[in-house]
C-alpha cells in the first residue's frame, strides 16, 4: 500500500500528560478527491481539550493536539468536492468522519456512531497515529464533515458554537423547548451561557441557577429572565414543581435531586456537563411526577448546520476572550479556576 502523501503545519501539542503544550510541527494529509483543505483562523478552547491533553480520560495518544472548535477559510478542494469552494468560511467541530452506513449515521446522528472519528483522540484512518485537532495552522477534512458558517457573525465568536453551541442547542431542540415553557439552565460557564442564549431565542421563560450571586447581572444580560442562587433553599423551594425542562451544564459534583424536584409532571432534566464521578439520583423525585433524566452529546452534522444557520438569523455567538497560541497553558490554568467569560478562543494568526 502506498504511503499517504502529507504536508507539514505548525501546531501546539502536549508530549505527555505532565507536559505543557509547546510548539511543534505535525503532518496533515494532502487533500483527496472529496477533501477540503482549511487554513485555521480561530480555535475555541474547550474543557475537553484540557482533559485530553492531560490524559484524564485515559485514552490520549501522544503527541496530543487538542482543539475541536475550528473556524477557517477553504484554501483548496478535491476534484470531487461539491459543497465548498476556495474562500468559503467554514467550521469543523468534534467529528471529522464516521462509518456513514449505520442507523445513527443514516439518521444524521453521527455523534452516536460507534465508528465515529473524533477531531482529536481517535485513530487517524489515513496517516495512522492519533487524530490531531485544531491548535494548528491548518487541517484537511472530508467535505461531509465541514460546516458552512454565517458570514454575518464574528468568526472568532462563532468557533465555540461548534462544541458549546451544539451541545446546548441539541437537547433544547430534542425536548421541543419553546414559547410558553419555563426552562432552567444550571451553571453559567461556557455551556451554560449558550444554553441561556438559545433557550431565550426559542421563546422560553429562562431561569439561570448558579452558586455565585455575583453572576446575576451577567445572566440577565445574556438573556435569563430570572436568576436563582441554588444555595438558597427558599429560592429553590419557590420554584418547586414548575419547570418543563432543565438543562444541567455543570461538570462538578452537585445534587441532581434538587433540580429534579423543580420539574413539573413529565418534565425532563438533561445533563450535558460531565462530572468526574457518578451522581446519585433518588427514585422518588422521578417516579412521583413521571419525570425523566437524560443526557445529550453534541449533535450530528445536519443539526449542527441547522444550529449555525439559526445563529446567523438570530445574531447569536459565544462571549469570548481572545488569546494568543502561546497563552494556552495559562488559559488552561485560568479555565480550571472558572476565570473566563465565557470561552477562550485562540487567534491562529499568532501561530504563524
């Protein structure tokens, strides 16, 4: 079998779980017939990037190049590409391929395909080794996993939509959140601030739950109608049994049952945060009101494109703080302290 043709780009990678991210050079495949070659302009910084770089999920292959909130310009296309042309503003999210044939893929739920290829952290089917993410000058992706971006939005602030955006949009859409409903969002971080924006845009009455009273003004600015300090038992009790839907965006240990008790009969609590340890769920809050508890993982390609188009029509982007590539290690430490409003985005011109 012939050796795949490749070219080199500058990137930042971790050499081990204990190593800081540092400059390196990585290989990208030369574009095939259905590939799109992209110069990366911006890449969002997701908490998953930190988990991956430090091997906290125990599947990292090194060298590790994180980054799955990628915005760039098309600089070349394969002869068979039909959807994109040179100069298009495009995005790449958490997936770069899947089996294409399983029921999940056929239904547009590539995120549930057991053969999905993640933007980083999977095995590269062409070059071998681990897939390498967006902390780099460029990337080559098959056209079916490239997304068209709205030209009317700030492209840097669009980058986090490709993970934080779709992660919150998908469950809100699945559970048919809309006008006349009361919706809670738990936590005001990178995920939660997008959950507030989307729930408001869908026409729901939005209540933000936070442990930090100091976040009240920001939550209202982002679109919440009300803010509840979850440590205040009286505030929580005042909302008992009144919510149609609660989106839980918290990755730290917390009491799920306190939020299950807020749901109406047949209400749903969906978890999109990823706490390190299992969370206890009591039976009675569920069975006495026929409530349900579920989880959700990003979205498939059709739904992600739908989300981006929705954001273009409604002027929705992430609130971001721009950083240079050489600030990434400091950004990781700040992210651990929740010291960002609300998503770091790397300006890839700083890598060039």
